[in-house]
């Protein structure tokens, strides 16, 4: 027991060091966490996922709830609306293309039914905010492409959950496995609409009482607890608890100031405090740390079929992304930023958590396990490939090849040339030196709530 407690404590410190290492080297921290899990699990057999029992499944659900809620809290509607043009085009085309490719491969090569194949496609259709956002910030991408990538990772989380859960609700094995195709669309609409109403309503009510709750001691975790209540209520009502959690987070972060008089009591909307955001961020950090280690321990390399399927999926997804960015991205983006955008399709936490859906919805065990292990392998390979490609595009001759392909995009800004002082007894005025220097390029916005992006092209 003492060793376990020691390892848990050291893991947190190591996770912080990995964040620092990522800023210095560009190697995603989640990749190293997964590798640590692989060493502890499949390679050495020191720890098995079975040792966690039901705790593992509970932790994955909690991770999904908190990740989505915290994403909602950090998403400003003004930022979302201002970047919708460019973001939505790239996001939707990438999602539909990826989901279609995955579904085709899982059906033809994996032997799964079309509904389960499309569910797998929806699970893998997005990008990982846990990988993309730190990469964008660490690479100092310009504001527009950086914001598009940040928003894409958040929007696709919603798309993945919405479509995957909708298909799962409509296609779970009943009546001998017969599927009502019309029910899939209806289920998606009902799941989304009901969850949205519940999340927004809960957000408005909580925003009105949150200020009064702060007057009570030791209530800093009540907001997170309320998210769990919302999720559980939504799932009990058979609507998407994940969407309800996300809608709740967006609502309490964006609701306008409201004053409500109920008898002699006055209720006024309280803003999400900085300490609340810090708590949410720390919770996500801890859950991400332990979840990716758990994910690495859960990988099964003995399942050759899942490895082959993962490789078959990865190749066309990255290849297609190259042409999507080449054809749809704004020509005002620099060659460097456009090149980096082509490799920003890693899969992560949302995909890994959603991989549990087939088993939860009663699909045959062998098919559910095939989806689970294939998704895990795609997550691992995509994170590794993204990390390698980013390093190559920044530090190898591959960059020149990409720049030639993206020759119609904006060239990199030339470095500022220092002013040459005039040969004169009178020193040159400062304005002359300033005018000869190139303006500093805009840098990428950090997560969406930090600064609104400029208008999309």
C-alpha cells in the first residue's frame, strides 16, 4: 500500500514536469503518460486494468464529464461565433471524411455492422483538445489558424459525443439486431435537444444561486458536484449526459447578468470566479494524468487485428487532412501554420472514453472489444505521429517540401532588421528606427476564452 501511495504522489510531480518538457521539446505529455502506462501494463505486467475493477469505468466517465464541463466554461460564445466560418468548414469536412473512412474500413476489413462501424467513425472523427491546444500554444501559431484548431478540437468533441451516442441509442442490439435507420436521426435530435434544455436550464438556475452558495463554508467543489447531478439526471432521462454537462458549462460562463426577485429574496447571477476555474483546471489535469496512464495499461498489443485496423485508419485520415487544409484553409495563413494544421488530427481523451460505448450499450463482446482496442491503438499511433510530424516540420528538411506544396499561402514574415544608425553627429530619432523594423506578427490565441479571434476569412 505504501508503494502505491508513493507512486500516486510522484505521478503528479512527474506530470507537471512533463508539461514543462513539452514546452521545451514539443513532445506531448499525454504521449509519455501513455508510454508509462504501456510499460506498467502490457510490457511488464506490473499493473493490470482489471485491478481497478469498476473504478476504471467510473474514472473514465468522470473524466469525460469534467473535461467537457471545463471546456464549456472556457468557451466564449462571442469567440465561437466570430470564428464559425473558417472553423466550421474545416471541422465538418474533416469530421465527415474521417468518420466515413473509419466506417468503411471497420465494415470491410473489421467485419462490423454498418451502425457499429459508423459509431466507431463518429468516435474517431474528432481531434484531441488535450493535445492540440498545448501544441498550438507551444508552437506560437498565428491567431487565426491557432484559434481555428483550438475551436475545432472543442467542437469535434461535441460532434463525436452527439453522433456516437445518437447512433448507440438507436442501434443497440434489440429485436434480433434489426436497426431502424430513421430512429438514428430522431435519437440524435432528441438526445441533443433534451440535453441542451437540461444543461441550459441547470446553468441558469445554478448561476442564480452560485453567489449565495459561496457564503457557505467549504463549497468550492459544489459546482463540480452539481455537474455530476446534471449528468446523472440526464442519463436517467435517457438524454446525453455529456452534452448536458457541456451546455451547463457554457451557460454559467456566458450568461448575462440577471437579477431575480423572489419574495423578499434577491438572486443575482454570479460570475465563475478565478478560483473556480483554477479548481476545474486542476481537476482536468489530474484526471488527464491518471486516465492516459490507465489508457496505456489497457492497450492490448496481442490483438493484431486492432493494430492492423488502426494503421489502415491512420494513413488515409492524415493523407486526407493534408488535402482538406490545402483546399479549404485561408491563403492568408502562413506556409508554416498551414503545414502544421495538416498534422493536427490526434485523437485523445474523448475518443478513448467513447470507445466504451459499444460495451455499455450491449453490443456483442467480441465486436465491442475490437472497437475498444482499435480506438485505443488509433489514439496512441495518432499522438505519436502528430508529435513526430510537428518536430519534423519544425526542424528538418521536410518543412521545405511542405512549403513548396503550400506556395500559394503567405510566406513567413522576414525577421526584423535593426535600424542602421545614421552617420551624423545628431543621433537618429527613435521613430526612424521603429519605422524600419517589421511589426511583430500576431500570435495564436490561447484557449478560446483568452482572446477573441479576428474575423475568419
